[in-house]
C-alpha cells in the first residue's frame, strides 16, 4: 500500500509540474478590416420631379408610371433595390349617429423592390388622384456600381 501511495503522489506531482500551455494572445489588429465608404450626395427623381414638388394633378398622373431614379453628385445612376410608397388621399368619414359627413384622409402604402410601381397601383392613382393628395416615396435604398447600398432622399409629391 505504501508503494501505491508513493506512485499516486508521483503521478499527482507530475501532473502539477507539467508545462501548462496558455492561449496565444490575439493581436489588437483585426483580421477583417472594414472599408469606410463616404456616402455620395444622392438625389431621387420620378420623371423630372424631385423632392417636395408641388405639381398639377395631370403632371402627377403622367409621372407616376415613370421609374424611380437615384443619381449621385456626379450624375451616375444607382440601381433602386427597395423603397416604400404611400398614397395619401382624401376621404369622407360619416358619423353613424348623426349621419354628418366630415372630410378626412386615408392612406394606402406598401414596399416594393422594383420600379416603376406595379400596374395596379398606377391604374388606381391615375383614376382617383385629385388636388390636395400626396404621393410619397420613402426608405429608398439604391446600390452603386460596386454594389454598395445607400439610403437615398425621400420624394414627396403634392398635387394642387
């Protein structure tokens, strides 16, 4: 039994005296470097209309079937990959108790990944658009020739 205790102590001592290997320190320099891209100054167009345009109903109806376009400050075109569209239209609200009609607004909105708008949306807008309504393109994302995505300015068209 004395020999087994000595053998056990010898093994235990050997385990504690072994060279312990630590993990290597990671270098402070990251292996993947991020490339910083200065976003260009962008402009959003629908036909010839730019942001906060106030146009006649006929001009808006003409322009709505055009493609949404984004250009940079050097007039290079970017590819529109995503946008949301909101149509704010006039509506009437009827009070159920008195039957009184009061003017209000109604909105129709959706997101799209291609331009121009789908034919269904174009047809509805051309049929129903009246003065005082708004067409609003927002959250516009466009990619440059290298595939870098950028947020483009919103486009709001108000009819008079």
